[in-house]
C-alpha cells in the first residue's frame, strides 16, 4: 500500500509504502529512503525510532531510519582528492567536516519509486555532478524487502559517470523492547579492531585492537558498558559475502536482532546525543540512549588512509551493498 504522507517545503509529495511479510510490517518513506516504522508479529512495540507524522523528519530527526550517502559517516575537513583533482565537500558537521554526504544528502531528499509490491519496494535517486561538492552524477537505488523468518533485507546499488566516492549506510536506531533506553540491551560484534577517533570524531588512522578495551564486544556485553560509543568496528579489509557481523538482544522482551552484511565496517552509535522533545512512535519523547544505530559501511574518512578499505567508484563499476537485519523472539 502506498499513500501520500506529507510534503517537503517545495510542495513535492512524500509517499509512505507499507510492506508486509515474514512476520514483519515495515513502512518506508520516499523522503530520505527512510525506514519510518518496523514491527514484529507478537511484539507490539516499534523496533526502530521514528515519528508518527512526517513534519518532524524535516526538523528534529537525527537521521532516523535514513539512507546515508553518497558517503556515509565523516570526511575530515570536507576534503577529497581523486585522480589528481581536489574537491571541497559540504562541511555540515561542526562547520568543519562532512557527515553523511552533506546538509542536502540523499538521506534528506525525495526519491522516486521505481518498483513496488506487497513485500518490497525499490527507490531511486540521481545526484547531480557537483552535488554537495562530490564529483560525478550518481544514480543510487535501495530495495527494502521483508522476507520469511523475520528478515528485513536491504540492497543498495550505485553507478557514476565520473570517478567519485560512494559508501551508503542504513541509519535506523534500533530498540528491541518498550524501555526508555537500550542501555540494558546486549550487543555482540564480530570485530577484532576498531577505529579510535579524535575529539571531533574523525578517525586518527590507528586500527586498535578491541582486546582489553570497552570496545571488546566479541562476547555479548551490556550496551551500557560501551558508553559512549560512536565508532567504526573493523569487520574485514574488504567487502565480503553476506555474513553475520553483530547481534543485539533485549532480555526484557526476548527479541533478538542479527545483523548480516557484505560491508567491511560497522558503525555503532549508542544514541548518546539523542534529545528529541517530540513524541516518537510509542508516544514518548526520546532522550540519550533511546536507540542504537548499527550502520554497515565502508570505513569513515577512508580516502585519507591508504590502509583502510576504499570507497572509490569509477564509471562502468557498480557499487553494491547487501545488508539484512533478522528479527526473532524467544530464541537464544
């Protein structure tokens, strides 16, 4: 089912598409390719943070459910060099760095519906050469599908007509019970290393072992033990086949979420700075740690570090990401 759900300031309609399948009900917006709501059969509380009306997405959303890009996460100084050319990217983070593709990123624009059925939708957007300072006209597609056994399946592709960088990320904040925060959820991440950051959340270039630190999540740990965390976990040196990389659980509800992805990195953000006075999907305001973001991606600021997995996309190539969030209840 597709419905008009609001308008952006220039009058363009924003549509909401309902998907049902595999025990899941999802609502996806054409604005930002946002996952607006997600429910699991037998579990009445929403699984993601969001709003029950459109207007707050324009004014109060910290990327709730959005598709971040054309480069997810941060780029130091908004600086990019490719093939001998230097580009200045929009500096929308503390007035100094680039975050999630700039102030007018794909997570804040209206996408076109390319294909839709009862359990899947494909959205498409074209970003012009020079948009937010990035080179190349980029055509991106995101397909959301709800599959058997509680699988939210997300496939992302992109192509360019000029050498550019591309790393997309799904940016839902998850909460698996009806509590105020996720601090008592447990999180396990299949990573031996993480990226330390400076005071402005820019990677220092070090790849630090998680052993002996609060970032050691190889065994499940309470999310409260990691506070604060807004870091990339180093899953692999390259994009791999789809595999499980993390598991989030709530003992209070018995709901479990497994994250599977092809990506080399997983940004984990515990929502420390969430401060939304407006009611969310459950009717309550959202404060610190109200949800946790788990964003499969290329490592942040990759092109400033030659030993990081790289995000360069050239004409004739296709960027491809496959990520699944798998939900179950009452299973270990």
